[in-house]
C-alpha cells in the first residue's frame, strides 16, 4: 500500500540516525514527492542519493519502505523527489488492533483523575486506590487524555468501556478495561501514540 496525498510521514535519515516529519505531496508512476522539512539541520542532510526509511500509519497498521532522494522540484514551493518503491517492497509492520505499550496517561472516570499503566486501541490498564469500588463486568464511561504526535497537544478521547479484570498490587488496584464504544478516529490517535512510544523505546 502506498501513502496517500497529504498523508503525514516519518522520515528516518539512514546514514545519520536522525528523524523528521513531512507529508506526501504527490504519488507518481516512478517517484513520490514530499514537502521539505523545516528543520535547518535536517535540510542540510537531505542530499541527492541519501537513503531514507519512510513510515506512515493507515488505520491500525504501520507501513515502512526504504527509498532515496532523486532531487528537488523547481516549483514555487520546492519538493523532495523520492524514488518510488515497488508495492511489494512496502512492509506492513503491525496488523493487530490491540497493539499495547506501557504508557502513563491521564484518565478521568466519574470525575476522578487516574493514570494508565498500559494502553492499546482496544482498552487500557489503569491504577486506582483500593477503596475505589470497581467490580468486574461493570460498565464505565470516561475520558482518556492522549498527546497528539503531530501538534503535541493533549487530545481528550471519550469512551465507554467494561471492566474485564481487577488485580490487587500492594496498596492499589490494577483495573483492566475493554473499550466498548469509542470513535474510530480516536482509536487511530491511540494507535499512533503507541507506535510513537515504541519508537522512542527502540531509539534509546
């Protein structure tokens, strides 16, 4: 699957170990045009024949392909020209809907602010004090506060869920919930957050 026009992409500059973000301007027969990143340090590294790993997210799946810079356009707004890979060279990294990562996010349930232990598009595990009267099978409505990977703003995501498991750990409860009603666009925001958390872990 090729990325779509206006789709956000992540660029890893293979020879320098640096990353930046851009977006797709055009997908042609033999090349892909992308906007030039604004970071001055990055621009100086984007020379002809530079090898790049491009990744993008569609739905719950992440796609990655290797390419290189062919040149730049001479339009009013210059663009980078990338060699277009064959579709079979684009690797699908993640297919599971419930891809889960450890993440400490704010969670508001019944007016009380809690914190997640881990998160996925299908649900979450959060921590609460022992005196909170949660029970397995109970339905909960709440708001999850997720950082947007593009703007870095905190996005409130409303959901309905069901408690599927409760575990006691020292002086706290660990409560696992499964989302039963959540907007698809909000699920995608969670998936993008999970991928970003995993990327940061791998880059350490």
